[in-house]
C-alpha cells in the first residue's frame, strides 16, 4: 500500500506533547517531515517517547502523550516536530499514570512533572542506553580453567572465583567494588577468551540461588507479626504504618519483607530522608543481600543516575535505595515500597514541583497493587490519623530489639540556674561523669554556626541580612557573617559599620560555639562537630563517624544531622541543649517537629548493653506538651497535639493549600493574591476557608517581598474542586507575570 493513499485516509497525525514549561496545557505538533520512521505508519509513535520540538525561540525536548487526529489549533498554525529521539518509550505506562496523578493532585504542569521523572541526561536528549556499563560471563573455556593455575596472580584468582560463583555474569559496578583495577583484569580474561560480554540477568530471569544471607537474629513476637502481616498480602495494595521505637528492629523487618519480595522475583524500592542515607545503612543492605542494588541520592553523577534508571527499568536492580527523587524511577516489577522515617520533611520537595514523596509513593503502590510500608518511631500526625480512619494498618514494635534498654529521660529546669555559657552546671557534671566512665556523650543543638546574631555593644547596631528579614549568623571558623535564609555572606567586620567602635559582641549559641565551650571544659577528650558546615567537604562526614566509632573522639555535638540513621553504641548520655525552640514556633507544626527531633536524638543513646540517659535543658519544664512527651512518650504527646489541631481545624483535620507570591516590589505580591481571591466565587465554594492575603512570616527573603494566601477545607475534594478551576485562571491575571507565584498543596513549611 502506497503511503500517499494512506495519508489521504488519515489526513492529519497530531502529536500531543508534554513540554517542560510552566504552562498547564499540552502542545500539538505535526510529525517531523523527513523522518523515515514516521512514513511507515504511526505504530512507532508510542506515548512516552521523547520528541525534539521547536518552542518559542529555541527548541525543547517533550514527551509524547498521545497521537490524535484533531487539534484545537488550525492546521496552518501547527509546527512540525524536529526529531523523534526514542524507539522505545522512556516514560512507561505506570510512570505516566503516576505523573498524571501527581500533576492533578499538586496542580502542577504535566510537562514539568514528567520532565522531573526523567534523569537529567535524558532531559538533555542523551540516548537511553548504558554506556561504560557492561556485563560479562565465563565462556566455556573460562569455565574449565583450573583456579590453581592462577597461583601466581592472586587478583585474577579472586575474579575467576567470583565469575565461577556468578554463572549469570557480573557487571561493571559490581566488579568495581572488588578493586579499582578491575578493567585490567577483565581485559586479560577477555584476551584469554575466558569471558564474553552478555546481557545482564533481570530480576525475573535470575536463578533461584541464594540471594541473601540468613539472618542470625530470631525475630521477636512484634517483629514476626509485622513481617507476617505484610508478607501475607504481597500481591495487593495496603499501606502499613510500622510504628516502632528507635532500635526496635524496623530495619530487620524491612529486610525480611524484601527477602520475600525478591523470592517472588520482584523489586523493592526503599526511600529514606536526605540525611538518613548513611554509608552505614547502605552497608547493612549490602551485607545482607547479594542481589544487585542501586543507590540514588543527590551526590551521584548524571551518568550514574542514568545507569540506575536503566537498571531499575530493565530489572537488573532488585533493590533501589534512594532519597525523594528516586520515587520516580521506573520499575520493571515493583514488589514493595518502603518509606523509612516517613515523618521526615525532606520527603516534601520545597520548590518547583512541590510533591510529597511519601504520599505519591502511596499512590504508586496502589497503582502497582503492592504493599507499602511507612516506618517511623515518631509517625507524622497525618499518618496516625490515617491509621485512626482505617486507611492504614498499624504494625507496632513496642520494645527495643535484643538486649538494649530504653534510656531514662529527665528535664533539666534551667530557670535561674548557674550556667556556663548555655550549659547548665548539672549538664556539665553529667557529661564529666559519663566521660570518666569511658563512654561517649552526644550534645544536640539545632543551630549551626557560632552565634545567631551579632550586635554592637556601643550603639546597638544589629548585623542583619540586607536581603532578608533576618539576622546574620556569625561563623567564627571562617570569620564570616552568613544569612541562613538566602546564603549571602561577607567578612565579619572588625568595627561597627554604624559607630566605628570595636565592641561587637555575638549573642546566642550555635554548634561552633558549643564545641569551643566543650574544648575549654574537657581539653583531654576528642570532640567531633557534625553539621552542614563541618561535613560539606567530601569524605568529612565519614571521617567524623570513623573517629567516633573507633573511639578517638568521646564528645559529639551536632544538629539534626546527628539525629537519624546513626548507631553510636558507646553513647550513654544525650544532652539536648535547647528544647524550647519548638514550643513557641510560628509554624503550627513546630511542636510536632520538636518532639520528633527529641525522640530521634534520644534514640541514639544506649543502643547496646549500656543503659542510656537523656537530659533536656528547658526554661519551660511545666509545659504540658513537653511533660507529656517526657512522661508518657510520643504517642501521648501526639494525642494532645491532635486535640489542638482538631480544635483549631488544622491539618490533619483539614486539607490545606498555600498560594505564595513574591516580587522585588513590596506591593505586587499582595495585589496579585487579592486579584486571585476575587476570582473565587464564594457561593460556589462555601466549604472553603480563605485566610489572607497576608505577608509571609518572613516577609522579605533574598531581596523579595513575600505574601501568602491559605485555603482550607474539611473535605479534600472541596479544596481540589476549587483548585482545579481556579489555578489555570491565575495564569491569565496581568499581575501574574509580574510576580513569582506558586501553589503548595499540603504545605509542610509555612515560613
Ligand atoms: P530500628 O531500625 O528500629 O532503629 P534496627 O533494625 O536498626 O532498629 O535494630 C536495632 C538493633 O537491634 C540492631 O543492632 C539490630 O541488629 C538489632 N536487632 C534487630 N532485631 C533483633 C532481634 N530480633 N533480636 C536481636 N537483635 C535484634
Ligand atoms: Zn556601633
Ligand atoms: Zn538573607
């Protein structure tokens, strides 16, 4: 059949394309003219392939959503696409489905959502194929080689043994773990005709050999029940909240569930918070499982990211561990999703596409019809409420696993007490006591730098950021004043810029200053400081942890970076220097966060045989929330906070969305939000509460004025019904072009 004839029957083939631009519509194009592939019919044009298109003054890479016959645009205005980049879809059906859900739920343009689901190299148009990643297995000749012949070449011997053990072959990343010079040896083997390149086995095709080491631990009853509940329902969707105190063996529970999933030749995806992805955790996984595992976080290269994407997509990787963005990796055969530390706010993206990886993961599990486990010692109130409503099934681990005991927790009333800087004498005494007993001590203060403000003693001048409504933090190590909100920094002046006197004094305490105070008090002990400044150099964090684990340092001071994922068996005293920060925060979630942090930090003490002690300094020892937390634990605390939220009609008792606007002009943000409010027909949306526009709690940040509008409804559907018709209208407001605006659905941060 000549294609002229066919073209007459189907006069138009229109490609509807999702383009990564901040606009809510999809865009129609004609197929590229000279592309031979198109002439053979539209079967090549599968949704999910990338297409390069002219867009505005440049060209963009979009993803084909559908092929259709009609366009709202007249034909003469349709442009031709430039080229088709893929033979096979890079956005699979399920990622499409997930992106659609996320775009609808967060009211964010589909083109941007799909784009963020792709690894950067694919966004740039690179080929969706492995490069420098190969897989080899022994040839028949190779199989017959006698190991003992290689006596003279110990490294070759190791590799040959390895290949004989893994008859399905090994890939570059696996080999590079054995030694850096693996390529040299592989080349020798290839020259000897012992090895041949081959395709990597996928989860589905890998043989049923041992894929993990037997655990030596016998599960306790709680753990057994949790594992059983999940493994019984591996082939259906169910959300489980694994609610277990720190050290109760949640990780062990994950391991058993993952074993069961791998036995079924399926993949496990494990998401952890930004700072929870420690080398320790990855080591634990590697020690336990001998299946291919990929680790995805912000520090890997773009090539590694693409390789990880390919390995999850083709099923070579059986386990994926990653931070938030790993959620959008395509999976060949999803078996289970695990969100560790589900309460952690790093799962929520705070800019651009503001999704919550935990919540989107729940949707992904439901679409894949597999279980999802949310684990935490301090579950978010949202998840606790979902348990209450029967949406999530609660699995409780109430005891610490093994022989470790619960630490004792005490409040230190520091009102009117003698202090050495910001450490009370009782805390100092306790520190000395624990150090002299040969143990380690951890001090927690959630503020980095030396001092949060600097003032002039002569005239009262305060060092403020020029671009934000905030004071500058003094960093003594670098002799700099830094703004923690916009990142601007400059040298610490020696004279007051206002009166020229030299009496500048720092007020308040950060981790640097606490480190200095500790050095004065305990000169004979090694001290490690762990915060974003001390660990920014590559490998610095590892070195710190090594010093602690090998016992070279006995004192640790740090921010919330210390709170998660670490295991310090010799720490017997944890001191929380300032518990009051969270009690009176502007954000309604401040107290929840404070409690989570306190419990997480507390969990670092006494993890092994040695019992732990926790001391919390406060000026408000009678505060009911603090009392509940200390006396009765996180769950009683959370009941009180729930009550408060219920009375105030705040999440999780309502759905919330925040419309933000910012501009260098101080009036425009509120003006835009007012106009936006006027677009709402309140008789149509009677169940929506509108607060604002009001200036943001931090009105000026990075040189821009900020305002916000809060929308709330008891029923989620009411809010989303409004957003669906309202948000597309905002694009058309005149002021919309003069401000930066963004919608945040289920905001986690109100500042
Ligand atoms: P979590 O993740 O809840 O903080 P982990 O899984 O890290 O707890 O377990 C804490 C410690 O208890 C680990 O050293 C782990 O090996 C040990 N452990 C876990 N389960 C058991 C068990 N059933 N019996 C003995 N020790 C256990
Ligand atoms: Zn002055
Ligand atoms: Zn600033």
